[in-house]
C-alpha cells in the first residue's frame, strides 16, 4: 500500500508547491477541496467535479453521522463507494458544526453533548467518537477533534479553548492509532494571538501528526486579521508536512493564503454561490440575476473551458436562473469550481516557475478592472 507522504517540489518566497501521495491518488498542492457536505457536491456529479481538476473532496463528519449515519455508510462499503468518488477524501471532525449549535450543545472536558438540528435527537461527540466515525467513513485524511470558539472572545477564553483542543488532539492521536495509508491532521488554534498560536503549534508538534491545519480563522475576524495570523502561523508548523487552512475562501483569500505558505484549502463558497446566482470570473464576481445580462450573448468568462462558458451565453444563464431551472445551479456551480481549480493550477505553475509575484499582480489587476460591460 502506498504510504501517505508529502513532497515539496518548489518554493517562491513562503509559497510552496508539491504533491501529497495517498493510496487513492496524488493531490497537487496548493489544492482547493470542493465541499461534499452530505456525500455530494451539490448540483454536481462526482465525475464532473473531477473534470474541473479537483484531486480531493471534503466530507462532513457532523452531517454524515446524523444521516445516513457512519455505521450505515460503513455497511455499504465506505464513503468512497457510497458517493462514487474513488479519489482521496478529507473529513472534518465535526467540531466546528457542533460548536455552531449554540444553545443546542453542552461542552465538557470529555466532549460535547448536542441536539441534532435535523430531528432534535441527542448525540455525544468526543475525540474518540470522532475518530471512530471518520474510520467508519473510510476517510483518507482525518481531522482531530477540536473546539473552535465563537468570536468575539476574550484572550482568556481563546486560551482555555485552545488548551482544551490540545488535550483533545492527544486523545485523537491515541484513538486514531496506526492506520497505514491514512493520515491524521492536527489543528492549530489560538485566535489572533501569536503567543497562543505558538503554544498550540508546539503542543501539536510534540504529539506528531501527518499534516497540520490552521484553524480558528475565517470565522468573522476579517481578511486583514486573517492575513496577519498567516504571516506567522504557517511558519510555526513543520515544513515537511502539508499545511491546511480550514474554511477559506474567496479567491483573493486563497491567493493571499498561498502567498503565506498554505498548501490546502476548502470552502462551500463556489458551490453555494453557484446556487444563488453568483459566478466567479477573472475580473471578479458576476451576479447573473442582474438585468444587464438579459440580452448579453457572451460567455461568463471567455477564457474558461467549463460547459457554462463553452456552450451558453450570459443571457441564457440569466434566463434559467430567473426561471428557477435546475440547470442554472448546475452550470454556475460547474463554472465556479472550474474557476477555483484553474486558479490553483495557475498558482502551482507560478510557484514552480518562481513568478508568483507577477501572477498575483496580474490576478489583482484583472479584478480591479471589474466585469466587462454588456454589448
């Protein structure tokens, strides 16, 4: 069996490009992971997601444990077979979703007791149970169970939460055990406080993980504060392991994160935006609902190879979206995922050729021009 490994092939400043090797295939980094929350990337077939260039998907422990349950997925052959995606899958631990339940959960040292948002049933999630669920799903990359405190929070609250997460990280490591071909990632916490980030990174390195995530960002602190943390946080983590920024993000967030040394990212934004009529293009976002597109025969982006751009006009996309047709979500989601994967491919090439500064300058210049005016 192919062992899990990470190989850097080039750097440009803090930015890196390389390859994660897994038994289910290679992941080119920097990588963007489309989110398949409930064992599906909404409005897309798995083969179509792969055609955009995606090497890996993200699944969600919280949602899958509630329905159809990890045990049922295991009996049916695991998540890869269940959702017909045979390449790598990363699953989050469920911690972020559980922490978002507010009044529906109770936190203790042992774990979190919470009520399902689906039917109100009560559940108990601990580091050990999270590892069990992710094992039943058959995840290639497993995330340790952590707490992500809601912002705003005091420094004392963030510190207490971070230290609890580090204790849970050790329990996650112990429960994960020895699983050749599968990887466990630790999650750095500490809010926007550098000393707490350093303490968290040191604790994770003592435990030892196959990869490391920068957690607790993209939760409302704003891009400037996020980039401020990313100016130092990735450098606290081992250089020979993948670095994953959770829940990011917008295209300019991604470019800025890659510039600062991040290797992996995920976000629901491209698929969610596709379902709400927003398309991402080289010149910035386009709201296809706007009347200005009603008679426009041009594609969303003339340089994009996706089916939405190759075969349909802005006028058609405007029509089917305003008419509530399912094809609107399908085409806009495909386009957005293609845009994100093309952006990642461009970043990988630029880093490999040591011309990242020129690439990012061009990226920002095109976006500053804005969307082209209708004919």
